[in-house]
C-alpha cells in the first residue's frame, strides 16, 4: 500500500489534470460551439462557420482526444506514484 | 425477391445470431450475472457500451430532430457525447475501484445509509423505466412498418428475444449480444449515409460530405440547404434561433444526465482494471462517435432530399401531385408511411399538388384540429378564420419571391421526426437490402438499450432491495434466481407499457435525463471528490434535486403528463427561457448547494467512510467486482 503522503500527492496531481482537461472540454463545446460562436463567425467552412462545425462535429473529436489523453496521463501518474494495479 | 421477404431474412438472421450468443454466454454466478465476471476486454466493453447507449432515440429519432431543428439541436450531439469525458474523469475509474455491482450500492455504502440507497433505487427506477418505454415503442414501430405485423405482435417478438438472452445470460449474455448489435447497428446506419453522401456530394465519408460542395449546384451543401429552407419559409438551418441560455443549459443537462445514467455507469464495472475503466470510456466514445459524426450529415442530407423529392423541378416549379404519389414507384414510400400515421398529406387548396412549406400557422392548425375534435361549430369557425388569416398573410409574403405561393392555403405535408432515418433509404431510392438493413439496425439499437435498462432495473430490485434491505441472508443461488425473476417481471412491465404507452413516451428524454442529472450524477461526484459530504447532505441534495426537477417538468408538461394540467409551456417557460428539457442542469446545481450546506451544518462522515473515499481514489488493490 502506498503511504498516505504519496496518495495525497497522487490525488492532487489527478485533480490538477482533471481541471486542465475540463477547461479544454468546456471551451471546445460550450465555448466554440455555443457562447463564442459569434466570434468565430468570420472563419468560414463548407458553407457555414467554424462554430457550427464545433457544435456538430469538432467538439466530439476533441472529447475523444481528451479521454485517451487522460487515460494515458493517469497511467503515467499511477506508475510515478506507485499506485498502479 | 420482394422487400418484405428481404426484411424478414435480414432481421431473422440477426435474431438467430443474438440467440446463438445467448446460449453460448449463459451466466453461472451472480458476478457473471451482474458484472459479466469483470473480465470483458475494454474494446469489447466499449462496443457493448456503445450499443447500450445508442438507443432508439439515437438511431431513429436524433437525425430527424436535427434535420428539422438545424443548429439549435446540436445540443444532442455535444450533450450525448460530452458526458463520456465526465464519466472517464469523474466517475468510472473510482466506481470500478469500489468494485460493487450497482449504483445504489455505492450511494448506500458511501453515505452509510439505507435511506440513501433506497433513494438511489427510486431515482434509478424512474430513470430506467421511463427510458425503457421509448425503446419498446421503437421496437413496435420498426416491426409494424418493416415486417407487416401488428404493433402488439412486434412487441411480443421483441420482448421474447430480450427475455432469452437477458434472463439466461445476465450481464454476460447482454454484453456479448450488444457487441454483435453494435456491429449491426453501425453498418445499418453508415451504409445508407455513404450512398446518400455519394449521390449528393460525391464524398464517400458522410461526415466530410456535410461540409462539401453539392454535385448539382456546385456550392456548399449547407449553403444550398439554408437557401432552400428559408425560401420555403422555414428557419435557417445553420443559424441559432433558440436562446443561448437555454441551449447552454440543455447541452449541460444532457451531458451530466448521460454521465448519471445508471445503465451506462454499470458498464464500467465489467472491465478487469481501473485503468481499463478510463480507456473503456474512450473506446465507447470511439464507437459512439462513428454514429454521432455521421448523424449531422444524415440529418442535413435527409432534409435536402425530402425537399428535392417534393419539388423535383425546383421551388418555383410545380411540386409532385397527389396522383404521382399513387402511381410513381419512387414515391411509394409516401403511401407506406402515411398508413403508419407518421406522415400526413392533405390537399388543402384542392389543386391536386402537394405544397410543402412553412405556413407560419402550425400552432393555429393544432388549435383548429382540437376544435374540430370538440365539435363546437362557433369555435371551429373562429379557429378556421384565424388559421386562414395567418396562412394568407404568409402566402402573400412568399408570393413576392414565388408567384405560385399566392394560391397556397397552408402546408400540405407533415413529416414526423422519427421517420427521417427509417425512410431515408427509400427517399433516396436505395436498393432493397439497404432498407432491410436499416430495419435490423433500428431493432438492434432499441433491443440492446432495452436489455441494458432491464439489467439495471433487475439488479436494483434483486441486489439493492431484496438482498440489501429485505433478505440480506439470501444465498447466491437464491439471489441469482431473484435477479432472473425480477428481470422477467421488468420485461413484462416494459412490454405492457409499450402496448399502452402512457402518452408521455415523447417526454421521456426530459424526465430521464433531468432526473439523472439532478440526482445520481451530483451524488456520485460528491461522494468521490468530497470526504465532507455526509448522509444527511447527500439525502437532502438528492431529494431536493429530484423534487425540484420533476415539479418543473410537470409544471410545463402537465402533472404526471396529463396535458391540460400544465401551468406553463416550453414556448413560454416559467423561469427566463429555460425549457423543462433543460432544467436538469439547474436541478444538479441545487443538489450540490443543498448537499454542501446541509453537510456543513451536520457532523462529518465516520472514519471508515473517509477511508473508503481514500481507497477508491487510488487504483491499487482493485479486484473483480463482487458483492462483499
């Protein structure tokens, strides 16, 4: 069993990772897809604007990258803090 | 070979496959029955999760909703995929480490309270039962349209198939059948989409075709579509017309609702390791994204095809006639779908042609129909006058661009959202085997989700209620029998509800996602990320979240969905522009606030619970999911 201070440090590192990833998650869906769409209106793509693409496809692609990146990052943290299975 | 034989062959072949898997993957222990023995590979588990998640709503309804709603309905695309990011980072790995069978069991242990567990069961049952009604009615529609049996017979066949592999195989049988069902449904969804994308844009990948140039006009597909729909008086396809606040909250509700659906969460109890739970969420989203990236293309292309079918020579030339529908082979689908009542054609101006446009009087048309049903002459005359006036106003405005519009007396074609995907191959005149494939795909989507929901319901009853509260000393054999019996009862109830839909089948999305977002997601998240939230806080939070959300939905949709008891409507909501479908996110926020406030005012959780939270946060020491 990992000692208490190492588990706490592992958990803090996990929380930091989650925070950063959630910011990306929010900006690429709620941000580019909804709230910031008017700001992206100048960038045209296939008969509409970039915000429409983010709302209908781009956000989903970002979600995919985020989950696999998180899984890889956590596998690394698991080993680094000696808490892997 | 005629279409009916073809449908029968393809659907029959998929059913034989599901039965075969059911016999191969029988469950022998409770661990196999509830969590497939915890030994499912993350990629297989991802596929099964994909099939479990993609319901009749995703397969049959979603593209149709987007086809008629355009940009505003992007909430479904973002919401129903973005929830997996939350699952992967905030819930799945820790719940897998916890290593028990059900969601209420975690709530009960973490909040050291039988009452908390019971509220968890209650929320789970509300969510899963409302959800399963939609699946069963989807099964009925697909059967009655494609296999020419009555709705009821279709439901019985569907129930028998689910019964066979869910009751025999439990989670193990369900998981491996879902892998097969995923393959059937994804092929069935993408093949017609590839054909149609090639026809319209020349691009074999529908997701890219959506942003390509249309073959005939040489201009971007979405630009052509925007032009055509606005010329017919509909709102623009790519512009926003919903309020930003409502769109934001609706997307958020669907996202956290997805992450809080019990039948999705339990999928992550079936993988061998904590790290597998994280990557399995990623694989699930890969398989879901294959459909979700195609769906917006299917939506836009189906809308364009629909309009082009009815205006074969352009918007300012004569549309197809009533006689064409009777005689022309390529319009046979109009007649076929009209018999199901999901498509209606009425020649209002008596010119023998079918004018499809936005007469701006949909609400007035509903009022007129209601008045005719009630039979009050004065009311009918008044409603008719209001309808005619509005229609004439629109016609005059449209006649500036299109001289023919001067004679139009109202929209003559109404198309239900739900038929856009199922009728799509017929609208595009694709070969018969593609149509049969879509029938099999729709059934695979509905059956796989129904099985996952029934699994969640039966384990809540047998494991959380019977073993957890009524008879803790029950043997493993006894519990397995109880699980099978509750599964059989759940199937019977779901079939009965499918036969007698309570009239709110269409409202189930608001209820299921609203409750999942406002109760289960916050409870689980706080249970993992805070050591301070105690039993009192969690119970108060869940109860307030549940009540506030359900009451807000009832105020807009009617108490227990009895329509004329509604005090507000979604077109004029009670608070700002927040529709009842978007309220789950607000309910979740209220849950968080109440839970924190109550926990702060009462004693901290006991030491062993704080240790439990410590232990689920680190992956080390996870075993196979078990009951003790």
